[in-house]
C-alpha cells in the first residue's frame, strides 16, 4: 500500500471509544424479569449460576465450568488448585499478558519462568517454551492475546508427551479456535473473563473450565472457602466426612481458600448474552480483516496469524522502532478522540512492571526483544460488533496519513 506523505491538516474527529458497552436493553430486561418473580428469587449463587455453567460448558465443549466473580479470580483459584494437587514448582508464563496471570502464579507459591512472544500471534514463543520444559515445570500458562490463537501442534504434542498441563487464559479470546476447536477446550484447564468490555459480559465475572473431575471439584472448593460441601460428588463428600469424624460434615475446610462466588444476577446476564456471542464474534473477525487489509503495511504490522482469530481489539504495531512515528501517532489519535492503549495488552512487557522488578531484580526486559518492541511501539484500538466497514476504513485512512 502506498506510503502517504505526512500531512499537517487537522485530523477528523472520530469519537472512537476503546470499547462499546455490549450490555443491551434486552439483557437488562432479562434481569428485571428475573427480579420480578414471585416469590422473590434467591440472589446469591444458586440455580441460575449452575444453569449458566452448564450453558457455557456446552458452548465451549468441556465437561465442567465453575463461575466466579472475575477472570482474575479464575486465574487465582486455578493456580491455587494446581498447587494443591501437584505441589510447588515452576510455571512458564508469558511476558505479554494481564497482571493477574503472573500475580496468581506468585500468590500460589509457584516460580514464574518467562518467555518472549511470537510477533505474529502476540502469544508465547512456543520454541522457547519447549526448550524450557523439564521435570520442575508444573504447567504452561498460556495467554491468547486480543483474540489471536497462540497454540501450535508442536507445543500440544510435547506437553502431552511430558504430561505437563496446559492452562489457557482465554479472557480476551472467546470463540477463537485452533483446528476448529474453541480455545479453552484444548488444555487441562482454561480461564475466561466476562468483564463488561469483553466479547460477552456479566458486568464482572469469570469462569474456570476443565475436563478433569478432581480439578473441577478442587476449584469448586477454592471458590467457596475451601469447604468440602461445595463438591458435587456425594462419594467425595462422604469420604471426606469419614476421614474427619470429629468435624461437622457441613463445615469441613479442606483448603485455606477464598470466597470468589458470583451471583444469580450475573448468571442471568450471561445466559442472556451467550445466544448472540457467535454472531458477534463473526462480526469481530470480519472487522479485523478489514482493518488489516486497509492498513499501510510499510508502517504497521499486518501479517498477524489470522487462522482461528476472534478479535477483541484492533492490534496496531509499528514495523520498526520509530519514536517519531509513535509520538505523532499518539498525538493524532488523541486529537481525533480515538481511545487507545499502548503496550498492546496489560501494559506491555510485564517484566518492566514494578511488582516484578522488585521481586526479580536480575530479570532484564531487553532480553525479551519482541515483547519490548510491542511495549514501546504497539497499541490496541477498539473493535466491537456494531462497527461498520466504512468507519473502519476511515480509521485506517487516518492512521496511514500519520
């Protein structure tokens, strides 16, 4: 695409928010209908939460789902349950992710091991991951960034051969696929977020998904104070009661855990949103294709791995580390009222963040050059189903003139 000369004319005002609130009037009406029932419904975790878990499991293609109050809580209880079942050790983690992924590893008492990213997926460099696998690694905690598929068959095959669990963070990638299977259904466990700006929303909320019954039961306990009675299996509850005859079976606390339950209202909202998720995802995929097709490939990266993508936000990464272009770009976006985030996801290179610098002072951010480039020269912009193709093209024309 032709590299247009720099223009000094005032840029158009696009009023482009980072995200469009995807909670509709119909969603709110579903909550009102639920609240209007007589007798008044239970609002704490009950039948609607269970129904939403079952709906989500069917949509994703897994046996079990556990609804919690946020994606970050999903991260936390996942890592804590893994530690309880598999003991201490190392977790291989990405340098580009949301803070709670790495924080949950630290909070559960694991040792994080960092890898650089693949610039085409923004996910972990899988060759680096495979090179670091050894007997001390308890899991690989992989993040699917902004709707891209970060998996490849070589990684899945090697993890399976070694018996090392894959934990998928799919908080930004609902509906993205690998070989026609939804992300979040390929690993040992997965986490999703239903924050209001994500592909679908329960206002705040998250879910842990798995096909492993023991892990599922452990997550259920970690969700609610570590209580044995939270397990589904009567046999498991009976065995725990027999092991602790001095305790009231209703109050056996197996783990020093948390209360990260969600509510019936959040579940009603999720059940209202789920039926339109696939259609909204189709629009998100189309939007990214239009965006990348109309970007100036001499300035911006346009060769992202598109197979299986379900875009959360438009990825805008400079091809070269050009500070002048980056600064002009930021100024034009602000002048056009186009909201953006620099660093592409989660504030960029996590190793540059204070919580890691203080704990691991020997880590050098520059040893991870691909994520460091995105940290300084990468952005994301809003993508949402209501966008019209002509409006996306207008945004690209603005970016190409910078």
